[in-house]
């Protein structure tokens, strides 16, 4: 079995986005009145990651807060909303937010833990 290189040029998700085929834009049905034009679906990428248990607890707390406001929220929605908020920050604020994170060991945890 060949050894895997330690440093990857791109993550699996970045490669999937870069290599994903662009969805074909369907032609509008001009001859059929009353039909809405079909919107192309966004390309979805499945990925996995590791985070501390405290961050998972924070996700549960945010989900409960959203439920208190009568809005159910999925974990992926919370993560995507967080990304939108981070994207709105300037470079210094983003760096500051990243520096406050607890460092985690990348990769899958060993079995039995």
C-alpha cells in the first residue's frame, strides 16, 4: 500500500467543488403558459470534520434557542449561518475569531474513545 502524502494541496471538499460539473440550465418552456422556470439546483458537497464536544454542545444550545423563537434549525443551517457571519468580517476580526478557537487534532479519533 502506498503511503499517503502528509500535505494535501486541496481538501476533498475543495476538490469536489472545483471538479463538480456545472448543472445544465434547463430551457424555459416558452410554449407552455403557467409553468415556472426551473431553477438549477446548487451543487452539494458532503464532508466530515472533527470538533470539540464543547462546540457540539454549543450547537445544541443554538438549536434550542432557535426552537424558543419557533424556528427549528438543523446543524448544517447553523454552520452555514456562521459561515455567512464570518464572511462579513474584515480580515483582522476573522483572524481574531480564529485565534480564539481551541486547537484540535485533525483526522478521525482512534476507535475505542
